[in-house]
C-alpha cells in the first residue's frame, strides 16, 4: 500500500496554529520563570494557559471528540505535540502533558461508561489533573513491573489497598490516581496486577514529599504516595481484575511515543537557538557557523532530528494500525531519548558560555530532557527487551534437530 508522508490540511493547519500559540502565548511565560512550573504558579498558570489554548482552538488534540478533544490518532499527533513541546510549558497548556495525556488514552480505551463520565470527562476538559501510581521503592516495581508489592485485598464488594509508591508525577494536586496493585500471585510473578481508580480524598491515601529531580516543568512534582488500607468499591476497578499489566501496555506504548514528540520539540528549540547564535557570533576571523567543526555538529543535530522523526512515524503507524508495536516503540524511545539529549548538548556546546547560562534556554532544556533516558523505561531495559525478543525468535527458528 502507498505510504503518504503528507499530513492532512486539517493537521497541517492545527500544527501552524499550535506553533503560533506557543510562540506568542506560552514561551513568554516559560522564559519569565525559567521553565520552573512551581515558580510560575503551578495549577493557577495551568488553568490560565489552558483557557488560552481553548480560545486558540488547539486544546486537547488527543482527547476523544465526545469529550471536547480533537480526536487525533497517533501519527497525526506527532507534528502537533512536537510544536507544543517547543516550550516546556506547551504540553501543559494543551493538556497533553504527562501523566494526564497517557491517562486520557488509557481511560478512553479501558474505562466503563460510568468511569468515563466520572474520570475521563473532567480530565479531558482540564477541569482536574490525575496521576498514574505504579513505581515503588526497591525492591518494588520500577523498570521491572512484575516486582509490584502494593497489594489489594478483596472483601465482599470492596477492595483494600496498601502500599508505598514514589516518583509519582503530578501527585500533588491530582484529583484522582490510577493505582496499580497486586491482586493475585507474588512479587516477581508476571501477572496478577489490577488497576484501580482512586479519588485523592479517599481516606488512607496520603501524598508525601516531593522528590527533587533535575526537571522542573511538570506540575504536581514527582512525589511519594502512601496507601494505608485505602478502601474502594469494586466499581473502582479499571478494566478486569488481574489484567493490569496488559492494560499498562495499552498506555505505555503510546505514552512513550508522545514523550518523544514533546521532547523532540524541546530539542528542536535548542537547535534553533544554536543556529541563530552561530550565524551571528564571530570568532577566529569568521562567523562560528562557517567553521567546519560547528557545521559538523549542526549536521549531526539535523540527522538526529530526522532519524527520531522517522522512527517515531513508523511506531505511530503501527499503533494506529492496532498493533502492539512493542519493538518499534522501544526502538524509537531508546534512540530518541539519547538523540534528543545529544541535540541539546551539542547546541549548548555551540553557544559556549551562554549555552550553560540562564541567558539562553538551552541549559534548562538540558535539565529537562536528561531524565527521558530513565523515564518510561531506561535505555538499558529497552535494549535488553529488544535483544531478548530477537534472540527468542532466533531460537524458535532453529532446526528441530
């Protein structure tokens, strides 16, 4: 079948509107507060920027149309999300920041009609925020979700959840949590997890300290969260009991790709800043941009941008086709996380002292994109998974004798 790399007029026009909105409305706010969302006002600035995005008709491009979104598929999201990611506050303004964007996708795919009305609708419209609670302190779930230790015990028509989570993005101020808890088996078993929808004001749920990380742009921080016999009705189960790990894959593959989209926008901003700088800066008798070493770094940035987009497009095409896309999303995420950091790092080097100062945005962009090599699976874990699948396939292909 023919492959068309042209976006529809609707998507192209939406991308242009998004670029204009980010440039005129969002970037000035980010620059004023150095990319620190807490300093900018957290939820107060979120609401203000989201109201502006609604007026500009660029709000919630990913959300289902019936909940006020634009209903874009994965491939069509790519240029719009990249345009939003050009500012660290852009994804928040469009309501496509993590973890809410991934939770919207998960709820749209898995939630019951009642759950969609109670949780998806206010989340998609920006009325509330949410959090996804899976990661735990060692020896609990992290890169290996099978190590899950938070437990949920059923009594009649209720479940009691007990456990300790941490690095939970957006936890402070979230209206509700999607909680992964073990409902059968033991830590280390590949199955036996269930997802629960837990309102933040449920007795026994406590948001603890903010864990200080290098990134500063995610509203609600990265927090510890404690569940002390948190009791919920059986209607709080998201999907089916013991199927939580399967539903996690519904969320994780697309969420990894939308991370790529957003942070590619940030990398492109660093690259653009560096280009402007070396086109003006004079040293050693010429413009820096005329020097061979600088040109090589610019060329390498262009190559990393193009390769990231190509891998992203292929993975999104598989997801839109209904495939699991386990390999393509792991490959795209791993390459992109490292390429995006290379782009920002080279850009800082090209700008010299300014590149590590607050006079340009590159230093704060570097601070933000570095965690991507850890978030949503460290590069090493993705490489291990890719290799394991390939070696298993090769073993199965060996002659029987």
